[in-house]
């Protein structure tokens, strides 16, 4: 009587269910977020520069009202 050994192999496959539209949405949201942060930082830096140039927050407010009213 002859005995034979058979090796069984198991194939494991994975499937990526990420859609291109989902990836594109994440990239678009990230780009808008980065742009918004950059605009916010620029606005904050401009406000600080204006306060320094006009002599403080009160001077900035007074000069702003003068500019708006044309004085």
C-alpha cells in the first residue's frame, strides 16, 4: 500500500473597495482646507501688521473709520 501526501495551498486575495471618487473627494477637501488655512494666516498677519503700523488696536480702528468715511 502506497501513501501519498498532497499539500494544499490557500490563495488569499484582497480587493480594494476604494473608489476613485472617494479619493478625489478627500484630495479636494484637503486642498480647500490647506488654502483656507493659508488665507487665514495671511489675514491674521495683515491685521497684526496694520496694528503695528497704525499704533495699536485703537489706532487701527480709528484709521479704519477715517478711511471708510473719507476723512
